[in-house]
């Protein structure tokens, strides 16, 4: 290459850099969820946008003792600001694990706890200082990690920018109503039921009642609590009412994909990015873990109960059952357990307080995943084609594992009634029966077969919202309608009124004609006399 050609190449690179810099947008990401597993999903969205060249600032709730997570995200491409303190503590996990109750009995307390922590985040000194230092116009779009924290939509009004929601599972009613997504309880199973399409008559009854509970009771409780917190944090003299702020939601990114079910209609503003947290190319495993897995003669069983439940949260007798079963198997067992309260020591069991789950599940020697059934864990197992045995505790975990069982990807056990014999039989059934691995590996091919990867979808649609100033043209008209308009009650009322008036007029006319006829008959009779 001559000197002139070299100069042109340098100028070309400079032009490209300038163009990319001009296209870079300022994105604020607020992730106040008290659960680390939620943060993994949300931060994958932020990371994707940062890698695309955008200026991404992330404010996230992280436990004040969680140095590993802070360090991890400080090394990311985005600017990370930790709001330390308000997250789920061990007492919450302990109660949820050892006092299993139906969601309808826990609903009020769970919502109260979540909103209390979200309000702590909103009023944390780090957040308040950030709000003072930044003003309207500083950001082109805000991404809010949604976890029933609707009052924090006021941040979009504060910065006067469009809002994108990031959600960890398939959309629930509270999400759907914000973007006008239709509720189809006749054939779309509610998240909390664990039902699978197609629905039988009995299943439709159960689904209908569950939907009524979600829409009328859960939503009412949340509206009451949310209204108070919104008025407190975003006073009426400076901010629009919450009903108007809802209309500022441009897009929902949901960690779900239609191939998982259920099949349902979605408005354009709902984008499915199921598996966003899964790396398109796994990272190399830590050297000690790589050696353990590579040298596992019969393969590896991976055990993890998620980010909120540690081994210490289990009752001693249940922990001992799990140890007794796994220690007698001819497999190497990697257990994400925590750093204390080990139920025993065995040559084939390796305890760790943290493990790179996605990278481990990608390893060809993993034979089984024993999981709590969180959406992120289930999706990663499905993506990598690993059969599962689930021990769900709370939230969507029971429903997720019901879908795993119904799809033939594994089996599920109830923690409250768990016995050593049941656990052993279930684990051996999934390990020794090839149908579970065949089913989940077949689904893995289906799940991966998409025109765009989750990361490509995030980049495109976030850019689309920014390019079109909130993309209001994508909004469903339902967003701007009242509940009685959505149910066509005003139309039904009008038509009933029309029918009433017409029927009344006909009846009146008939009476008038009858009366006139009778009068004429009487007059004629008198005349004849």
C-alpha cells in the first residue's frame, strides 16, 4: 500500500468513528430489582447496547456485601452505579422456602415487600444524588427493570424521555395492560397456573379464575400501593398523573419466546428476547472448574437453587436428603450451595458459593441440571439441551417446572413433601431415560432457530424507539382507552338504550293505536245505538 492509500484508509476509519459517535445514544438503565437473577437479565440488555456503541449508564440495586457482582459489572462496557443495600435478605428466602404457601395467600405481603425495597432504592442517597446531577434531556431513552415497581415510571417523566421495560419472564397482566396487549384467558394460560395449551374445559375454568384473581385482586392491591408511592416520589405540582406516565411506555422487552408457549397475540410494542442472558459463545470456564468437568469420567450433575436461595436456607433434613442421594451417584456433582452449612463431604461433590451457570450448562459433559426452576435457569437449560429435575419454591418456579414436566424436558418435586426415595427415583429416571435428553435437545434446535438473535433484536428495537422519538405510532389504541371502553360497555349501553327506545316507541305506538281503535269502536257503538 502506498502512502496515499494509507492516508485514505486512516481517513475512512476516522469517518466511520465519527459516524458511530454521532449515532451513539445516551441510555439510562434503572434496575431496582432486589433479586440478582433479575439483574443478570437486565444487565445483559444494557451490555448489548453498550457493545453497540451507546453511552449506557446503569443504576442497580446490589447488596452491600456483594463485592463480586459489583466488580463484575464495573468491568463491563457500561457505566455502573451500585445502589447498595435494598435487596432480598436471607430471612425472606428462608421464609419462602420453608413456609410454602399459595400465591393468593402471599400476594399482599410479597407486593408490600417488593414495593418497600423499590421505594428504598428510589430514596437511596446514590439515586437522589444522581437525580440532582442529571436533568431533562440528558438521556434519549430510559430502560426500567420491571418488578411491580410501576411508580418508578415517573423517572421517565423526570428525564422527559421514552421508557422501555425489561421483564424477566413472559408478560403478565400488569405488563399487558400498560401496552394494550390483549388478555385471552379462554386459551392463553396464566403464568401462575402451570397449564399448557390446548386447555381443556376444566383447565379453562381454572385459568379463568386465576386470571380474575390476577386482574381484580393483585392489580387492585398494586394500584393502591403504587398510587401512594408515585404521589410521594413524584408530586403532582411537578409531574403528570400516573395514568399519563403509563402512556410513555414505548416498548417491553420480555425474556420469553413463543416456542416455549403459550401461543398468544402480541401488540408490536412487545418484543420477545428470550435467552438474552445466554452468551452466543460461552466464556472459558475457570481453570479449576474446567479441569473438574473435563476429567469427570461419567459426566457431571449441576446443582443450583438460583441466586436467592442458598443451601443454608434449606432445612437440615432436606439438605441431608439431597446429599445422601447425590453422594451415592457415579457422577461428579457441582453444587452452587453457598459458603457454609454443608450437609456432608463426599469425593464426588464439589461445593461452590458461585458458579458460571451458562458456561457450565454449555459443557458437553453435563448430564443433568437440578434446579429451582427460575425462568433464567430453565431457559439456559433448554438452550443447551440439558434435562432437568426441579425443586421449585415460589413465584413462577412452580409454573416453569410444570411446563418442563408437561413438555417432557424433565421432572419436578415438591420441596415440602420431598423424601430421599422420591428424589433418588426422580434423578435416576431423568438420568437413565433418554427421552428427556432427546426432548430437550430437540427443543433446543427449535428455540435457537430465529431470524434474529435476542441481542440483535434489542439493538434494533431500542434504536428504533430512539430514532422515532418514542415510536408512538407503535402504540396500541387500547393504551388510550378506559376499561369500560375496552370492554365496549359504553357501546353495549348505547345499543341497549337504542333498543329500549325503539321497543318503547313500538309499545307506545301499539298502545296508542289500540287506544285509538278502542275509542273508535266505542264511538261507533254509541252512534249505532
